[in-house]
């Protein structure tokens, strides 16, 4: 699933490529990532592979922010300068940032420094240091940084430091595309696959990984969305929705798919049996308005007129009117259709 997301979904893949190209341009970068970033290790691997393949001159150093113990400059001096260089450092204006930017012989100039797992305080410290370092560096060649941050609010914009915000680059539609790609492996009908993707997108809107796992459960998830989702939510660090919320997700997904199918059935039936319908008109609708055009007859009136006037329909047509009319009534009154009823409707349109 991780490769489907980061390699096959267009905007997710572009996010990877933009990060790679930024680093290859020797430009430092902040990635503002969401709390539920899907498959972060895969993201890191793909970026590192892309950079390493195109640039043999720099080495990527992936580090945990805690290693710096709150002082990025002191950490870099200890780890990227020889003892002789360290002995030349003197505290003063510009501090570590100025010294590291201007000194020669530091291994920092040949490295990409990737800082992960930073707390808001650590993000602030690294953000400040990188901004100062780049300012003192000017047009000289030096170290290139990639800082992982949380929300965009943690970042102070600095000259020459690019900021990419995951939640601005990638949205709900991209998550739905991902879910459709996964649902394509489901053994159901085309509409069944679409419903599975729609439902997972709504139920697991907080976590793409959780939604992917719901889709992987396929029939079990469709039969018991609340049960399967509730079992999985804790594993993905998600606060579980209530049964009422899940029912609302089911209703929304069914409205999106089933109402257009009801309308498609109505239009095709009217086109095929307009003479029967015309023979039962005019007839008042629920608001008391007289309907005399077959095209204006909605599914409820079709059901009533067909029964009242005993239209000579075949079994499939009678069942079609009944199934679509009942589905419309259930959804119109905020109810949800059973898995078996959904399959029955989907079968009627394949």
C-alpha cells in the first residue's frame, strides 16, 4: 500500500519529486508533515534514493533531533568539524552559525542533514539555526538541511529556506484516488469497488493507512463498517468515531452512489414504458400538482401507478421498481441500505 500511495498517486509522487529536486538544487528544505502522515519511512527512503542516485558528492545524514540536545550549532561543530577546527571556534556575534558557514574544511559542506522527530521546541531551534547559517553562507557552498516539522505554524519563514506543507500539497481527493486504486483489487462489481473506496475515505478520513486497511478487509468491512473500523482505529492512533458517525458515513457514501442509480433506472424505465405511464396520467404528485408528462413521474409515483393500473410488466421490471423505490425511501429518511440490498441495486446496473 505504501508504494501505491507514494509512487502511483500523482500529487503524493510529486511531493516526493519536489523534495528531491529541491535538495539536488542544494536548497535547504522544511517539510511540514501531518500528524497522520502515511508511511513516513517509505517517504524518507524514496527521497533518499532519489537524491543518492543523482548526486554522489553529498552524503545524507539522517538524525533524530534529540541527538542535538537542544543546540544544533554545538552538535554540528562536534560532529562535522575536526578537533583543529573546533579549537578555532570562539563565541561571539553569529555564534555557531557564522563559524560553520565561514570555516573551510568542515565535512558539513558535503552533507545533507536530515532532522526528524523534532518537538516544536527543537523545530524552532533548528529553524532558527538553519536560517542564520544560510544567511551567513551567502553564495558559498555549504551544508544542505532537511527539517521535518509538524504544522506550518511551527515554522518561521527564512530566506533561501524552502517550506513544503504536506496538507497544502495533498488533499482529500488524492486520498480518494488512492482508495480507488486499492479497491480495484476487491472482487465486487464496479459500483461495489467505488462504494468500498467512498466508505473507507469517509470512515477513515483521519488516517490514510487506516483507510487502506479497511479496504484490505473488503467484505468484512462492508458487512460491519463500525466493528472493523473500531478494532483498527487504536492500532493507527486514531480516536474512534461513534456508531452514529459511522452510520452517517455509510449514508453519505450510499447517497453519492445510489441516488444517481435510482435516477438512471427511472429515466430508462420511462423511456422504455412511456406508453404505460401516459395511460395512467394525469395524476397528482404528493404536493397536489397534476403530472401529465411521463418524464416528470418520480420513482414513488411509478411504483404506485404500476400497482394501481396493473401495468403488464415482466418480473424484472416489477422487482426493479420495488427495489429502487424502497432504496429511495430508506435513504430519504436517513436510513442506510444493507449490504445485500446494495449488491442487488449494483447488480441491476451492471
